[in-house]
C-alpha cells in the first residue's frame, strides 16, 4: 500500500457527533443575538459546511456578514473549554483507533470534513487521533461542498486518484468520492444509512472498521 492515501470524513467515521457538540456550535448565536431553535438538520442548509452554515444563519437573520469571525471565535472557545473541562466528551467510533494504528506509517492519511478545521482538531486531539492527519487536514475553511473540500485534500497528497481511498458516511460523501474519481468506502454502523449509501451508488460498504481495513487493502493492493 505504499504511495497511497486514505482520507477520512470525521463525523460518523472517526468520531460520533454528540448533542453536546452540536450545542457548542449554536451557543454563540443565542448568546450574541438571542437566536434559539436553529435547525440541527445539517441538510436543511444550502451548503453542508460549517463556514457556509454560519454565513447562512447570519444572512437569514439580517446580521452583518462581518460578524462571522466573532461567531467562529466564540464557538471554538466554547468547544475547547468544554472539552478540556469534561463537559463535552469526544466519542471515538468503535475500532477507529485500531484502524488508524494499522494504517499508520504505511500510507498517507488525511481528513476532509465540513467542520471548521480547528474544531475537528480539538475533538480529534481529545481522543489522540490528530497526529496522523496533521499534515493533510482540510475542513470548512474556504467554503464549498464536500466534493470541494475533498478535492483540496486529494491535491495535497500529490498522488494519482486511483491510489486514494475516501471513507465517508453521508450522501454528500458518496457524491464527493465519485465526483473526484477516487475509491470510496461508505461506512456506518446504522443499517438504514448503509442502504442509503448503496442506493446512492456506493460499491463498497462497511459497518465495522475491521472490514474497512480489509477494503482499504483490497482497493490499494499493488
């Protein structure tokens, strides 16, 4: 598997996304502007990307776009403090740590997440997952759909697309992997979600990271 790379989505693949972590994202909007009951359905926003979601919420509520930087700062401060104090606990997907240990040193590893990168870093650091991704990590910064974030991560590897595997858990991940021409593995512990990924065109699916490792080896053999 030399001269190859695996790029991971974060939520649903490496980490669970908890209600407490979602709360941290929305707290600044309530504290600064009194905005409550904002949609937690990430698919309800025009672009499923933290940077774009913040901009959309501000625009919908007549708040100047220049306020975005303050919202980001507040969110990161809340998330970091709550992780450090134990109010928020990042939860690793079962088997994710073993998968990363098996892959470590044999290929490049990266992340392509719609989260703000600093937020993803804080959460991954809290479960000791960050180091393998530190040189190839791409998040919401710069905006855009998941396919655009993934394209940035692919470019940074310097590899041919047939030597790259992307692992994701959502329909936008399927579209990102297929549109970028890399190998794609649809991962979920939820049977219903796996069926949705299959119907969307996913050829390789996994519900545990032992199988994920086997699929990565199969797709990158030779």
